[in-house]
C-alpha cells in the first residue's frame, strides 16, 4: 500500500517518483547518479534525501527504472 493520506503532496513518493521520471525523460539517454538525482530534487522540492531514496526504491521495485555501473536510467532504455 502506498501512502496517499497523512502526508503533504511534496513528501509523497508518488509525486517524487513522477518528478524523478520527468528528470530522466528530459535527459533521455543520459545516466544519472543517485547523488545527482538527490541533489536536484532536494533543491527543487525542498525535501529530505530519505524521501528521494524511498522514491528511487519504489521506482526500481515497480520496474520503472534500473541502474548499472554507468548510473540510473529509465527501464527499457539501454
């Protein structure tokens, strides 16, 4: 069950996950480090690193993104 009640929208992993996907789509073909994603999102949304990491975990679990030694990328784009 994903949290949709009891937290502000900016702290919801669905909102943060959508923002991560937006960043990865804008830079399609480019790999991102987790540090770069955390830095960009924490700056833009003013949220903690923990929320970003939780969202990255969730996106990985649902096969929306993947990673390798070159960085994080949208699943299915190699």
